[in-house]
């Protein structure tokens, strides 16, 4: 029997070790967390999407009393960016989360549905989206969404 081992390369760093562009993107994600509507979970997520022209679109989680009707911060920001600038590829996304008024120590990671939505954007524009996951103790940097979604299902799977 053959065995396959999948691995993901994650760079672990502090915000200070990132270049100014990405530090700024993390700051915008942290700022966006303040606009979350999260009365049910108390979990405030902020996201900032950097487009190839340098513009940034941010978003936050928007909850609903009918829980599945809400939407994660990642998709709020991504769809906002895609709707406003449909011709421009996202280059990077930064994600930060706070609970009880404090940012999480460990990096927050996107849920499976958001990874799938981000993958669609990566495939649509044929351009990797760098992922910056903020934690107050450390930041994870991942080179592309595909690295977060091994054995992914994409448009090529539909053949
Ligand atoms: Zn999500």
C-alpha cells in the first residue's frame, strides 16, 4: 500500500519581523475586529484583504440569531473586495480575533468554508493569496490557501 504524507510550511514570526505592508495589513485586521457583530459568541474576528493594486478591504464577522445566516469575517471581506474590484486579485489576507476584549495569544485560523471561498479566489485569478494569522504571541504566515486545504476540491475537480 502506498502512503502519501501532506505537509504545510508555516513561518512563525512576530509582527515586527514582517515588512511594513504586512504589518499594516495585520493592524487593519485588528481594527476591523472592533466592528464585529458577535452578540452570541462574543468572538470578534477582523479580516483585511490586500489587493494587487495595494487597496485593502476589511470585514468582520456578522452573526445572526438564526446562526447559519451569519457570515465569517473572511468571507465578508473577500466578497466585499471581489464585489468592489472584480478584476483585481487578492494578494494577501490577514486575520485577527479577540474575545473578552483581548486578542488571542495563538493565531486564529479560517474555518473550512472560508478556506474553500478563498481557494476559489486563488484559482479564479491564478494567484496565490498569502495568509497572515495573528496571535498576540506569534504570527503564522502561510504562502497560499492551497497549503491550508490539502486535497482541495476546485473547478478542476468538476471535469
Ligand atoms: Zn469562516
